[in-house]
C-alpha cells in the first residue's frame, strides 16, 4: 500500500494556505505601517508565488540576479530592483531589461557608474546601498561625504537616476529573540533617520528600502523607511524560528523523502534526501549541526513530530535521521518521512520545483 | 578591455589536462594493484568526463541515484552500480534499467528484497553494503549471522543475484594526513579479509568493492578488495588537499567569478558567486569557516594566489573574499577572480555546466 503513493524521490512540498497567510500578514503590516512592500523573489523563484503576491496588490519586486529579473520580467512584472552590487559584465542584459521595465540597480562605487555610462542605452534607477551592520556591501551610514559624492556622480550620468538607499540587514540573522531583532531594527532606523537629515536638504526627497525577514516580520518601528523587501517570509524555515522571526506553524515548505534503510542500534533512518536536496546549511542545536526537523501535519500546519527526531548528517544523496524509538518504529523502508528545512531559500533553489499539498499534488515550477 | 572577456556570471572552469591526469593515475594504480576501477560518476555527472574515463578502459561505473543511472545508461554505459540503499519506490524505473543494462543495487535489509521481488521483472545484481566505520549505512563486518541470512534471502529470490560487498569509507574524510588515511584503509582491508574468510567457504567467490577517494588515492594495501569506486578523484578539491588525498596542483576545477564591489578598510572583494554556486560546504582554517581559496594558474596548474586570500562568507548570490592588500589592489570592479572550491561534487552539482580551459572555452554539459 505504501508503494502506491506517488512520491518516489525527495519532493519539496508547498502549503499554499500557509504561504498565502504569510504573504497576507506581511502585506497588511506594510499597509498599516505605510510601507511599500517590494518582496524579494529569491526565496521562491516562482511565477506562481508571484501570482499570490499580486493578489495582495504587490506591483514592485526585488531580485538578486539579472537572470531572476529576466525570469520575472517575462512574467509581466514591470518594476524590478536587482538588489545586488551591479555586475557591469552583464550590460547587454541590463540594457535589454531597461528597455522593457522600470529597472533599479544597486550602485556602491563611482567606478561602476563610469563603466555603466559607457554602454548603458536606457535609463535605470539606482539605489545606493547602506551597510547597516552586516559588513557585506554598501557605505556605512555616517560616511556622508562619500555618499554625497556618489549621488552627484550618479546624477551627472545621463542614464542613471538616483532614487534612494537600500539595505539588507543580514546581521539580524544572528538574533535569537524578538527583543534582539527589535534592537537591530532600532539601530537601522536610527542610522537612516540621521542619514536622511543630511541628504534630504541637499538632494530632495528619496526612498529608503530595507528588507530582511527577521526585522520586517517582528519590528514595529520603521522611522524614515519607505519600503521593505523581505524574501524568506513567504516560506520561513527552521533558521527563522531559531531567530524568532516566526513560529513553526508559519513554515510553508517541507521535504518529503523516501526512507531507504534503518538502524535500530542507533535509532537512525536513512533517507533519500541529501546535500543536493536540502543544501548544507545547518543550525546548531545541542552543540551539533542540525539539517532539518522531522515533522507531521497537525491542524493544517507542520509541527515537529517530537523533541528529538532530526536530520543529523547529509551526504550528497543520503540523509541520516536520528530519532526517538517511537518514530524509529513508526517508519519503515518504503515509507516517506517529512522534514522541515533549515534554510528554505537554498532548499528551494536546489529542488527547482514544488508540489502543492492540495489533493491533486499540483506541481509548481521555478526559474530554470 | 576587461569587459571584452566572456565571463559574465559565476563559471565553473574545468582543466581537461589535470582531470585526465587524475584519471590516468587512478587507472594505472588500479591496474598495478589488480583492481577493477568502477568510478563513481556523482562528482562530475557528465557524459564528457565519462568519455575520458572510457579512454582508460573503464567499462563499469558507479552512481548515486536512479536518475544518474538513467543518464549514463542513455549514453551507452552497460554496467552500472547504484551505490545507494535501494529505493523501492523507484521500481518501475529500476525495471526499465534492468531490461537494458547490467544493473547492480545495494541491498541491506530482507524487507527490501521482499518489496523488490513483488514487482521486479528483470534480474539485478546486488551488493550488500558493509559499514566499515562511517556509521552511515550497511552491516558492521562482524555481523556474520545477519549477513549470511541476507545473502540467503537475496539468493532465494528469483530476480536478485548476490555478487558481493560494497563499502564507502566516508570516515576517511576526517583524516588529516596520508598516514591517517593508510590507517583507515588498513582497518577496511582487515575487516574485509576476515569477512571473506567467513563467507567464501559457504557461498563461493564474490566481489568486494570499496571506494572513497582518500583511501583509493593514497593506500597501497588492498588485501581482498577486488574493485574500487572513488568519485571525487577526477576533480579533487580543497577538502581533499586538507585530508592529504592530493596536492593543490591536482585540483581540476575552479570557479571564475565577477568582482562587483570592494572595501579597502577590510581588504574585502565582493564577488558574484554565492551559496547557490559554491554550496555551503566549508572547511575550518584558522578556526573559521572557509569556502574557497583565491587561485591563479601557474605552469598549467592552479595554485593559491597567496597565503591569506580566501572566500570567507557566502550569501545566496554574494561571496565575500578576504584578501591581502596586494590582491585587493590587483582586482577591481569588472574583473574576474578565480577561486578553488571546497567540495567539487557539490559545486559541480549546483553549476550544472563546465567551461573547459581550452582556447575556445568549450562548454561541457551535465545531467539536468
């Protein structure tokens, strides 16, 4: 009987109801806070999830690559920000995009402007990136002199139009409570409020867009921020529950994997589901790497099957689940088992397809 | 001038000469040791690399999934082992494969045999997996009673033919010297020699196949082992150099990535090349996670550009390279930079295409 089910290989399940509830919550929050929601599409990379976003009035989106911008532009999205330091090696592709849509690029250096202006044929909007604490890319917010210089360079160029500032507060991922998330957000708001006081009198009004899922999910203080661009919130995952951005019941994706072997001496199930399905992203739990939590659906939401059963090790195709005796006894070779992923963005990127948890098990495509 | 090069996005370079030298070395070693080389194709997943293997007389291969078996069977390979605990949910696919090729499966439980025999329509060969110390899957080698029972169950079934034992000594990946690798190999050989003494008098001759890249690269003692199935050796990577399976000059793949931003205060270059290109696999160096080493070609081999420049952090699409002042000054926005990957199997799986380092920059495809 077990063999009659249709799952033959690792499958990424997507619960539409949970996903749409996550979208609705964020859209309502943005509306209440008078923020424009420009969701980041890198998590789901799917025109279908894009359709659900449209139902909540979303018209502008954020992506992390030119390829992703092309994919969503082809689906009719007309206002796209590529939230990645502009890759000048893709100028032909950028020219093509800028011909058809309102394209916004991130520019952090005068050098990028000079390389762009030699070949850009259509106008683009530009954000300058602010490094609000993640130490990845962008200006620190009090580097007013250099920021003003770059705005001038951008404004002087014929094809680049400066529209404001962008920040991804990646450092919120090291938070472990809503209190810590709020503290990060307060720091971001304070940095932007000060920056605005320096820039607005000289250059007039502009937009501030900030968008990490932890802060956008939890914070109430948005100060001078005008727009948000969270991405992960559509699905959430174990990492976000550890940060306290969401509850376990908000997680909208789960991996369904065949059980292929089992070892009673150590209470371990071997599944088809490895690093090329889950990704090697891990969280630390009880001082050990942890790649996923065994889950079951209860009242329409996934919840951990118990306190201990988790994915402890990943090879390329194998997963090793360490579990309680009860879970061990409940699963046999030929069954499937469901595991909540640590980082839904990377898992989705690897799986490249969703299966909805509707009765039909509808398949939903992603970017190639 | 920089912009005239063809690399626009992260690109996985493959040096054919280094790869073929790696293949030749392993093929010659196998011949000298009187071992059959049944290379694992999961590292490269490419019919082109398969062609190079054929040049050294290889006729039997190992894969880690049914999909990979289908891909290589379509390319004309007629002797394929799926070195993964048999996934009984893929019986229709297994039946199709067994119709056309000599298919070998891994069976570790009587339950798997009983599920197979209900639906299997064509005969398959089977290995029983021996857990020689990796604690992933298979019988411990001294569990003679259960091993004998399973051989009997397999032999009784009409469509399963027992041919021997298989082991992947994943625990060799924790070695950090050739001496440690040799110790792991000696332990494996000792386990198999003892097992053979118990099994051969009862069941007659059979084959023993063992195949992790560290042991196959370094060991000289193969005892009762008849065949080897290493995979990573075709490319090697930083992880293998840390284990001491190979030298840096043996690494056959490298990532070429656009530099998109730079930060002089912290000597950091931002590249297009993130977790969805390299994978999140890391090694520990100086007590920190390390995702790649900045390299340059010298005398036909990649070598580290200096002692310090490395990939220190990965987001989904961003990489952060921490480098020496000299390297920092030598690379600007719009350039490309080359990085040796930590785990070539996972990087190749993500990149899904190679670019040869020949003059034409020939593209080489992989399994979809």
